[in-house]
């Protein structure tokens, strides 16, 4: 992995970690009859690999990216993963207002990453 560019490794790890975390936070919504204790335990078990990916992603990425840039990448990936998850797994449609809101967040990412003279 050390031969891959830092942005590729960082973004790849953040993407993988977000897939785990999205299932940990929202996957249980399809199983409303499951006990809350069971859901919490399952979510914690799913979240453990998320942390095992998230922490190295931030360690590897910091220096190439600032902490604010890492957080911005994280949020954009989180929303992207969630949008796909929401439509494909939860079968909940995304509307124009969601797209507009995500667009504003992407605009925020532009302001974080733009190098101002």
C-alpha cells in the first residue's frame, strides 16, 4: 500500500470505513423488531472495523491534507455513501432537496480545498 499515492490510500480507507459506519448507524433501521440492546451490540461490532480503517486513514492523510481537509473529505464521502445506501438498501428515494443540500456541502468542500491567493 505504501506505493500508492497518499490521497488514494487516504480516500480508499475513508470510503471503506464509511461503508462500515453507515451500516452500523443505519443498517438496523430495516430490523425495527430487533431489540435495542441487540441492535446496539451489532452496531458496535460493525463500527469496530470502521475505526480500524478511519484512524489509519487520518494518520496517513494528515500532512498531505490538513485536518480540515480530512474532515471535509470524510463528510463528502459520508454523504455519498449514505445516498447510495439510502436508495439501494433502505429503498428510500432522494429528492431534489437532498441533491440541493448535498450540492451546498460540495460547495463548502470547494471553499475548504481552494487555495486562496
